[in-house]
C-alpha cells in the first residue's frame, strides 16, 4: 500500500519559527509505490542506504578521487574548491545518466567524511533524480540538515521527470508545511506535476500562490499555467493566462496550440498559428507537429498540406518526429497513399515511424498493407514495440483472418510481449470477436497486469457466443478483484442482461451505474432503456430515459422503439415530437419505429406527417422507412398510398414484398396479392415463412383450394422451409371455408399435427360459418382445454351460440367465463379529433 508522505520523510519536521503557508493544503494524496520501497529501510545509517560500489574508472574522475583528502577544512584553503569539483563531477554523471558514476562519487564523499555544503547536497539530489533513482534522491533530502527551496525543487523535478505527477504535488505540499517559500522554478515544476495528474483544482491554488508571491508574470510560471489549463480542458482559462503574459515564448505558444489541437478545435489552431506567423515567431518542429495534430483531429486536410509545404521550405520535412505527425495527419484525413509517400521518404525510420504508418493503415482498413509493412520492418532489423504489435492485432481483428491472427500471436510471443497489458487486451478482443472464447480466456489469464479494458474485452462477446450468463459471472469476478467498472463495462454487461431478459440483475446494474454517477451518461442510459424494454419493463425504461442529462438521437430512438413495440403509439409519437422540438434530427431508424407505432392504431394523419418528414430529410429511399410506410398506409386503410410508396421504392427486399402482399390481403384484394407474389418470384426474391402465411391467407379469402395446396406443398419441397403452425392453420382455414371437414380431419391425421389453439380457432370459425353444431361444440371443448384462461376462447363460442339462437349454450359459456374469474375486456374504437 502507498504510504503518506509524512511517513516517508521521517526527518522532515516543521521548524518552530516559520511563517505559515500561504496555501491551505488539505490534500490527502499519498506517494506512489516508488516512495514506499523506503518503508523498511532506516535513514540513520547513510552508508547502508547508499551501498558503496567502487569500480575502476579512468580520466578526470580517477585522478580527482585518488588525491589525498583527509585534511581538515581549516588546513585546506581549497576545501570549497574541492566541494565544487565534486559537484561538477556529479553534474557530469547526471548529464550522462550514469548512476554507477554518481554512486561512486557519493561513496567517496562519505568515505572521506567531508562536510557537505548546500550546493553539493543539491548536486547529489539532482544526480540521483536525473539518473532515475528518485528513492535515493529522497533519502538524501531526508538527512539534509538545511533543506531549502532549491533542494526541494530538485527532488520534485526528479519525480515529475519520472512521470510521478501526484507524488510531485505531495512533495510540494510537504515543502510548504516545512515553511519553505517556493520560488518561480518550484511553482512551475508543481504546475507541471498538476498537469500530469490532471489536478486542475490544486493547480488553481498554486496559481493563486503565484499571484500572491508576485511570480505570475514569470515566463516559466505563465507557460506552465497555460499548459495546465490546456491539458485539463480549461481552454478559456488557458487563453486568459496566455493573453495576460507580458512575454511569450515558443513553449507558451505550443502549450495553447496543443490544448486547441487536443480538443479538435481546428479553427482556433489555425487562428493561433496564423498569429504566430504574423508575429514572425520562429517555428520549431514541435510547433508544426502540434498544428498538424490539430488539423488531423479536425479533418482540415488543406490546412495540413499548407503546413507540410511550410515544413519542406524550412527544411525539416524529413525529420522523423515531424514525419510521424504528417503520417498521422494524412491517416486521419483518409489519405493513406499520401501517408505512405511521407513514410517512404524517411531515412532509417525508427520504431515510432514504423508504428505510425502501421497504425495509419490499420485505421484506414488496409490490413494486408499493414502486414506487409510489418514484414518490411522486421527485415530492417527494427524490433517492434507494444504499440506496433497492438495496431497489427487490431488490423487482423478487422479482417477476421484467424490464421493471420495466430501468426501474429506467435510473433508477439517471440518478442516477449504476450504478458503486456496493451497487447494482451488487443489479443483478447481479437479472439473474442472471432468467436474463439477459450483462446481469449487463456490470453486474458496470461496478462501480467489486467485492467478494466482487459475485463471488458473478455466478456464483450459472451452474449453472442456460448451463454450470456457467463458474462455476468465474469462481471461478478471483476468486482470481487476490486476493479472499478467503467462506461464500456456497463454497456457490455447490460447487453448481456438484455439477451437473458434478466431484469433482476439489470436493476442491480442500474443501482451500480447510479453509484458510479453513470446513470446520466447518454450511452449507459440508452443501454438501460434497451435492457428494460427487452425485459418487458416499459415503465422502468421511461424512468431510465427521463434520468438522462443529455438525451441524444440514440436515446430517443431507443425509447421510441420501446413504446412502438409495446403498442404505445401515443407515447412514441409524443417522444418523437419532443425530440424534434429539442432540435434533434431523426434518422431512418427513428422514423421507421414511429411509423410502426402509428400502424396499429390507424393514425393516418400522423403517418402522413412522418411521410413528409421522411421526404424532407431524404430518408424516403431507405428500405426500412419505405417498408414501414407501406405497412402504415395498408393498416390505416389507404392501400392506394401503400401501393404508390411500394412502387416508388428504389430498394426492396422480401420484407417489403411481404408488407405489400399482406396489405392486399387485409383489404380483400386476393387477386392482387397473388399477382404481387408472382412478380416477387419473377424478380428473383426468395419468399420466407411470412410470405407463405400471407399468400395462403389470400388463397383462403378467394376460396382457391387447389392453389393453396400447391403453395403449401412448395414450402418444404421447393424452398426448404419447415412449415410452422401458422401455415397449418392457414391450410385448415382454406379447407374450412370450403366446408371440407372430412378433408381437414385427414389433413390433421396425415401431418400428425399437434393440438394447437390457433388451429382449433380456425376450425371453430369454419364450423360456425357452415353451421356444423356437432363439430362446433367439439372444437370449443378442445380450445378450452388448451387455453382455459384465454378470454377469447369463451367469447367466440358464446357469440356463435347466440348467432344460432342457442341461448342456453350461450348462458352456460358465459357462466363458465365468470367462474374462471375472467373478465371480458370491452371493445373500443379510436377516432382522432384535432390531432
């Protein structure tokens, strides 16, 4: 566990007569594992903390260390000079990053028993910090008798240089508590630490401290503030600080440019870049690279090409760093050919350049080309890193080429990256996408440091392959191991709940999203709406939708579809109107869902309004919208309009033909229905189960027994479709309408038809039509045996008895209905008045 900074600095105590800090530091930050290694080691014995490693050295260091130096300070007038020489040697070792030399010099200082001055103390801290051993630098500071702002700043700088931004902030707080007043360099370093850790709140406190101490106009402090606010997305504050700076340098310009580039604001990047040009500021390759990044994120290809031309004029177009930015810019703008041209001009490309072009080809879907470039990279003896291999795996995932994926996996193992988190996550995703769940699980187990992305990749496809409940179990394991689910986690696991219709677990997940403040997120909220809808909880779906802070098109489409599928046409249309009032434009799926909602209640006026919106928005040519329009007009009684929409459709499929044929059947136009079916076959469309249901219904309405038999026979023999109970019911209806009851009995016997309510309903209707009382009573009994709780099974026989004047039978059926505790729902009709 990380330890508080106060425990890691045992010798740091606040002097009695020091001024109180200008900041109210109430932070609870703790240092990272880097500091925690000092936990079990004492700082009392300096020699133990810094093991002396004497190695033969040559040159100036050997000569300096071999000189006699046991004299006292009073005897040696050159004492301070000797200390400066040690400081100089430490400075040289720091510049070279040679920890061995630094430890050798430090050991010599200890062995000689020299009394260090402040400059040499700081040199030691600086040497260890720049050699990457911040723990040793920390120990030096712990035993330093008089810590000043320079020594603290050297240590903070070391931590920040190693990427430990939060620890740098902790050290700055400790310095303040000790009463050491920060200078401009300490403030700038702390602001950089805040920028790294995205701690804009504490950064604002440091900003206030800089103003109080009079360092706000300092160039380094100002540039660090611009960088902090830009990286934390506070672009307005970054701009205000930038404009208030009395002097600007390339660093401050680049910081503001980078902020606009990261946010994808190409216009601001262009404006600021032009301002730099007008002020005749010297462009560095870093400035040009930042500008290219801004244009890449905004898709400003023309502006990017202008910068490319400027780079050629300045003579830095072949620079590897800038070339990678050019490759990235052309890639994001969809010009992979231009990216390849830039790449081929790079002399001896390094792994970063190779990675940039492979990533470019991956993003453009040029997976084969990415593999070829990777082979060229290996031939040039450049060892790939985890980023290159991750891009290559992603490219293979897109193609679905399993053999290629396994080959790349073998290469990953050869280079020793099989346990790398980034590469492992990509491999898990690849295997799961290809349906190879066992392989994905094994790769997941091999990842050394699993993160939330690893878990998300693992259970991302369980709802498609094997059982979705396995995904729920993995989610439970993830929570047990202490991983915090993120937005992607909830989206994936809610999808699994939708597949299982497990509303109980779904509600638990809903509670988790509220706990993690994600219930207002529009993507998670849309997934919740979908989960509740598929679980049949429409009211809960409405609550989840209402809780969304920002409702977008996808959220509205989800809730509209939910209401439409549940037959709540009024609510669906109400949501559609609200969406349009909020200025959100509908897409083809929203329109199709609304039209499907209008169809059951025959709201022709609303349907025509949606038709006009489809025309205005250009969605009329969409197959889903046109099919929904045909269904709406057919169900609303306007078969001519349905026919006109169908004939005007540029694209048709089997579903479109089914809707049109079904529309003709509902309007009693059997001949047109069969004619449309023949046209469908002539145009090469293959009928499905629904097609034959509507065709057999047309034959039934027209009394075409032989044609009905022919079509029923073709279902299995010609089209290889296994007839469903609906097809058998239609065939019985055809025979029943013709009064062929003997043939019906033979048909049921031959086909070994299992008892089904739909079959007996059709047979009961035929008996009623032909007055076959004996068979009528038998069918009614069978129907009540199959579905004793179905209201219509009582109403239909009672109505038949009433029609035939058999009032005793009528009363008996109604009494039976009441004894079963079933109420007859009253019929109703809909009319529309003023919308």
